[in-house]
C-alpha cells in the first residue's frame, strides 16, 4: 500500500509500503573498489622489502590503481577521501625445509602502516612449500594519498611469487566517506 498518511504515533511496521521517488542519505557508495593480483612471475630478493608487482587488475571502479612497472600503487582520487579497508595476501614459493620468516607490508605514502609476519618452522614435508601471510588495515586516506604493497622473506635465496589460485592479491575499498 502507498503511504498516504503518517500517524503521529508511528508507522505500522507490519504493513508493506510502496515508495515512489528517490531515497537520499540512506547509504554509502563503497567506491573506489579495487581488486588486483599478480599475473606474471616476480622474483623477490632475500632479506629485502620488495614492491609487489600487482600487474593484473580485476576491478578498479575509479581507475585509481596504477599497474605500470615501478608504480603498482593505488592513489585516492579527487572526492574519494574517507576510511578504507585494505586486505593484502602475500605468498611465495618456499622450496626449503628451514625455518623462515615472511612479511606482508601495506605502505601508505612510502611508510608501513600495517604488516603481518608469519614463521614457517621448516617441518612441512611436501615437495613444494608455500610461505605467506595476510595483512588487514582500516584507516583514513586523504585525496592524493597512495598505497603500495611490499613483501619480505628470509628464505636464504631469491624466490618467485606464487601464481594461479594462491597468488598474491590485494583489495581496497572505501567504507566511509569523509
């Protein structure tokens, strides 16, 4: 039924109402929304923070991710300041059976704002071992701020990042406008 009269006491929530027109102020637009992954091989140097080559873009609603060599970064576009939720899954091959450490870092404007460290105790007996970690960050970003992703390991040799279903990935989403 269409609303023709609102009683001063309340609306009857058991009724069904048909609205016409536009409802404003009822929600947020969660853009920009970015989902990136690594589609080609990248070797990460031992004991070095390496910029992750997210060269494949699955979703980029505002064309805010630069996936060209040496950049690989998300920059907050004009009018899109706010609170963002960022998730980064960092993975690589580990063909060794020693105890190692891997770290995934989320950088904001060139400095770490979040990281996660994972240790592998070297007891995995599979032929190919995987080492990785997942990092989450929620924080405020202003127009022009940029985000990049770095990977660190102390495996003892340079190793390639994983590809396929377990490849490194990142997701960036604005959850609240400023």
